[in-house]
C-alpha cells in the first residue's frame, strides 16, 4: 500500500522534532503535527525559559557579593515585566528556529490537533493522512490535585506568563521543578515558602545532596515546610489566597504554585482506535524499541514515562529514526549514567548512582566527600558552602556516582559524566591534574574516604 507519509509524528517537541528531522534526512517522507508551540515543553514552558529566570534570580546574589570586590552599587531594582518580555522574545526566536529546522529538512508541518483514527491514519484540521509509521511524541502536562479551590492555583505553564511578580508565593511539591521555582521566586524578591508532604525534598537524589540543599536554602531565608500538604484554597476579597493545610494551619499568600507531577498528554489522541496500551501510571507502554502494542505506532519522550529529560527524548527520537530508516546506524539508548542538573540556587549536578542506590545494589562502597566555601566568596559575607561527593566501589575502584551542590554544578558534572560513562576509577580521578584555582579541581583532590 502507498502511504502519504513514511513517518507521521504527533508532537513537535524535542523528541518529535529530532525524529522527524533525521528521518527526513535519511530519505523518509515525514509529516509532523503540532497543536500548541514548536519546541514543546522544554523550549516554551520548561528548561529554556526556566533557566533564563534562574539567571535573573541569581543576580540578587551577585549584587550582594560585589561589595567585597570593591564595587559600590546603588540599590538594585528588579522589573518582572522586562524579564518576561525579553524571555518571550527569545522563545519566539527559538520557535522560528524549530520551524526552519523542520521545513528545511523537508518535513511537512501541520499545525493543529492530530487524532489517530486508525492504526495507519491520522486526522488533522479535517483532513486524513495515511502513514506507514505513526510516532506519538506528545509529551506531558502539569497536574494539579483536585482539591477545593484548585482553580486558584497555577502550574509551571502559567508561571512563565504572570503579569506581575507575586509578593508572596507558596510552592507545593518536592521535585526538581518545585525546588527550582522556589529558588526563582525567592531570588527575585518574593517571600517564598516551599511545602512538601514528605520528610525531605528531591526524593531519589543522594541523601547528602538533599540535606545540603536544605541547609543552604534555609541559610538564604527560604521557608521550608515538610510533612505539610494543602486541604483547600480560598480566594479573599482583596485577591489574596487563604490556604488551609491538612494539619489545620492557615497560610496567607498571593500565589499558590503546584509542581506535584506531570501526566502524559493523551487528550483526544484517539488511542481507543488502536491496540496501544497504557501502563499502570497511564503512560504509553512501549518495548525497548519504543514499539507500542500496535505494530504501526511508536512512542517516545515524556509520554512513555521513562526518563523525562529533554536530552533523553532527543536520544530516543534519534534511535527511532535510525532504526526505521538507517538501521546500519541504529543503537539502543543507554539509560545508565545519565547526567542531571537541578537549577536550584545553588545548583545540583549529579551522574551515576547515589550512595543509597549503590548500597542497595550490593556494592561495598567508599564515600569521598568535601564541603568548602568557594574561593569567590572569601571576600564576601556569604557563608554558602559547596558539596562534592564521589561514590566508589571499594572492590573495583570504579567511580559509581558523582554529586555536587554549588555554583555551575551542571557545567562541571557534564564533563565528569564522560569519565563515568567510560568507566573511570578513583585512581583515574586521583591521577588527573586539577585546574587551579577552581572548585572543579576538588573532584580530583579528594584522597581520604569519609565512610565505607
């Protein structure tokens, strides 16, 4: 049978665009549907605008520390509207770049909501198109619990478009998005509280990292409330919000920001017209080849719920394009040793196993850890400390995990991820000459284990 397209991709986010571009480059006839914005979550309401806001928030610290280096500054003034307008301009530029990447690759772009009406057919804007393969890359969507007054809360989708910076913000959640936005609001001058229903935020990260960040955020004056959850939200006559917690306490705030998880975006996708199955959490179920239970349909990215990171979606999109249209270049995506950064203030960078994971896996471990005040702060009043930690297999000397909390942690750990991916040992680290004076050199000068 002759199809309109060899591959039809639903969703022009990071993974979908990568799959479409490279499939077209390999000679396939490719169509892409996008109902919202080119570039998906990351470019529009995720990592890119968030990082721009983190940069903005960090200036507060820079201004404080400048005096120690002889700079006299008048009182700094921050304008939220300027930051958001400049952010919007940059995102619009990136949208254009994504459009050009697709069109210049020979991909047919359809703007509208695509729905699967049969295993090989999609409907968009009233037209039907047939495809040999359909790739679902529709991503995720923030989820706010259905509590009384939930309509008064916002998610990350709305936070990037607030007209004004709230004076008081209540951030709810314990994952990286909650921690990052709490840092943004706090750094830009809002009175910020972070509520989390568990004992300590960032579950799944190394215990030392979690505790260290808690200490640093507390030093900075952020209000951290653990084992706390919201019962209801009521809007007051003056526009403020009255928040009732499950323990009976009441809090007043101007903004409730929820970052308590994301669901797969499968709304009106037409999966009922296919054999595609969902897993217990509602994500699209796929095998190691990103194949669903329907032979013609594949899925990648956040919608499959594996590792919900932009570079992972990119790798999955590349893998699908290669397997279908350039099999001699195909290789499985390796989900081990994926480096991750949390752009909290201070940043977190991590790659490999946490101490807890290493012990649970049966490794006999040695722990190397260093906490120090960065050189940049020695001329200032700031008492922030950096944490660096290595998790080492005591029997093989292999470095199993690398963790950091401090300035530019993501930039530093990216390079170390290559070493861990290549199987570096602690001896390799010890025999590497450091770059002096830098914080990064601490990773190659830790000699004495602190625990084992």
